[in-house]
C-alpha cells in the first residue's frame, strides 16, 4: 500500500506536491518519512543520487523514486508491497503531471504549490 507520495522539481529540489498519506494504528509519525523523501529529492538535485529509478529501504518501508523530464516522483510503501506496483503508481502520476505546461512548473517558487492530489488529479493553488 502506498503510504506517502512526494513530487518535486529536480533542478532545485523544490517539492511541488505531496499526496494522500495512509495513517494506521501502529505508526502515526510520517513526518520522519516525509523528511527522508525531501532529503532524497535534495540529493537527486545535487546529483548525489542517480536520477533514474531506485528503491531505498527505511525501517520496514521502501522509498521508491523515479525521475522523468526533470521531475522526481517518490513514494513510501511497506517493504512487502510489490516494487512493480510502486513503479506503476509512480508512472501513472508522471503521466498525469505531464498534462501541466512545463512553463507553469518552472514558475513555481513556493513548496507544495500543488496542494493535493487524489486519484491522480492534481490541484494547483
């Protein structure tokens, strides 16, 4: 199950959107995972991590990321979640994000300007 999603611009590491998060009874603290996702985005923008696809294990979770057209898509899943499904999810997000004009994405200066998305529909403020 997808628990957290972050979409960011690679050129400067600016997070553009975060997705719905799943909270269960066992673990309410997703702030740490959000920080780790943002750190991964920063490392990709500094070229410290390869800008392709990767899975990073964190505790009993996996942070999977994919970079396409200068945009990084990151998701947090249980380590038992199939990797193939995680990347299909990221590919679906990438296809929806492509619908926005690149000039709009390049003009954004405020973190998380795409306030929310659900069912692969982004809303811009």
